[in-house]
C-alpha cells in the first residue's frame, strides 16, 4: 500500500516553514491523495486483511497528528490549502472511525 501521507506531510512541513508553494492544481491533487487513501483503506477493510487493525490505527493516528498542524490560523499563508487539508483529514478520521466502530 502506498503512503500518500508522505506527500501530504511534506506539503504540511512546507506550510509550517513558510516556504513558497506552486499552488496550481494543488487542491485537486490533495483531494485525489485523500481519495486514494480512503480507497486503499476501504479495500483493505472490505477484504478483511490480516493487518487491518494496525492499518486503521496507523492511519487514524497519522491523520489526527497531521490535522493538528493545519488548524486554520488567521493571517497564515495559503488559507484555502489549509482549509482543504483540515476538511479532508476530518472526513478521513470520521470514515476510519466508521470502519473501526461501525455506524
């Protein structure tokens, strides 16, 4: 399973360090990365893979950790990117919770 969190984490690191970003298409790419994460998790959940508990725990912890770095703060650069990151992490956390605890 690929780890899209690596690319997302690198972006968050750049945001935190105040680096200039090329923003063209970045929001679409972010949404695609989150979609891919969810598809991979959903497939593993559907197949009931042996390591599912670890996989869901890892992704939940990582999503919660990374979301903590992108809480919208007034006056920060790239507020639309930060908002999308926060929104996508929040949705991912909710979906993982459904996989773990049911509806």
